[in-house]
């Protein structure tokens, strides 16, 4: 990915990531993309509707299928964090309000 492409990454947008993969893998739609990524089609639909986030394992599958660097995939997604930091045990409970 060139610096120009990274500059247009912008805010979180999974559609941009999925559309780029459709072009790169030369498939016609999300159903074919799902087959290339070896995931169920409804998973991609849920990502497009923002009901499901793009997980680290999904990024790995996208990397394996497309050959694109994880950093470039994250830039297309709009993830500007320097590093991926998984949640610690108590973080999830605090986020969903189970802990005060």
C-alpha cells in the first residue's frame, strides 16, 4: 500500500476493507469473498452492518488470502492503533457494564 492510500484510510469503515479485498481477489461479491476467506457469508454481512467487528483472526485470514500486510488491512479498516492490545480478563466486564 502506498502512503497516499494510507492517508485516505480515515475513520472505521469495514466496507472499504471488504471492497478492496473483493477487487484484489477478483471476486464478484461477498459470497465469493467469504469462500476465499473460508468463512460463512453471514459473517461478512454482519461486518458490513457493523454488528460484528473485524477480529484479529479475520485479519489473519484476509492476509493469507490476499497477501496484503496486516498493517495495510488495518489502515483500510480505519484502525489507527499502533499495536493490537487484547482485552484483559476484567476489561470486557467493565465495557459491557457487568462491573462497577
